[in-house]
C-alpha cells in the first residue's frame, strides 16, 4: 500500500511539474499510457494522478482519448479571485495580529526570504520566469499555510494556479512582475509591523490587480482585445 501511494504521488508531482515548467502544450491530447511508460509505472497510479489534477483544474480528461491542459475561463478566474480573497485576506490578517508569536514570525521570515528570491529572479525574468512564478506560489502558500488547515490548503492549490497559468504567464511577465514585487513588499511590511488592516488591504489590492491583468490577458488570448 505504501509503494502504491508513493507511485501515485510520483505521478502527480511529475505531471504537475511538467505543467508548471511549460513542458505540455494547450490543445494537445496527451496519452495516459504514454506517461505511464515514460515514468516506468503502471497506468493505475497515473490515472489517479490525472483524476486529482482534473479536480484541481490543471487538466481536462477526455474519456478513452487521454487528457488536455485546462484552459482557464473568465468564470474560473472570478471564482479563484473570490476564494483567494476570502482565504488569503483572512490568513494575512491573522498573521499580522499574531506577528509576535514564534509560529507567525517563522512564516513572515519565510515570506520575506521568498520575496527576496523572487526579486532576484525578476532581475533576469526572461531566463528565470518559471522560478519567478514558482516563488510567487510559494509566497502565497506560506501565508495560507499559517492556518494549518487542510481545507484552506486544498482551496489554495485548486485555484491559485489560474493566476499564473501558462496561458497568461507571458503577458503578465511583460509588466506584472515589477508590480507583483511592490505588492508583495507591501504585504510583508504590513505583516512585519503587525498592521492587520494594512495587511488585509494589501492582499486585497494585490489580488485585484492580479485579476485585472489575468482578465485582460485572457481577453487577448481569445481575440477580444487589440494586441
């Protein structure tokens, strides 16, 4: 049983890593059998990994055919925005209120370190854009993880990736990386100073900006805006 769970996790992590690293393309049908062969494991753990990725909106399963990358829709982005707003603003406000506790200080230090690493990646964005957005995910995950809630963690994993979707990364990278760093700095400073109201507002403004950039990018991808 342990070996089976391990294979399931290996398949899931490998497939998700390939998605994050832009190794898979939209509108291409991928074979479950081929992935199982490439990973040298049976189809069952790969199939279960695909079901999990589908539930997290990374892919869409095509019965008897394979799977394709899930294309975020405007509805996806709006739902993700509301879920993230509720969870991240609450967790950040809580972090600020408890910023003198050992556990909160550890999380805030981690967020500061991630921000500095993200700043370095932003200086050579074209070469390190995958690193930049991976650090972005880690930054937000650290705040949500402070609550130590499996429900919040699952919601975060399900919806966060829409905002750094491979479909919109390149557009966002042309200007969003600089504003992201400024907004993250504002969040971290509010947490370090224990200003709960400022932390909540900083998160709200950051997520609103992310939503606006994402919707504009999505509209351009669909041919609904001048390019």
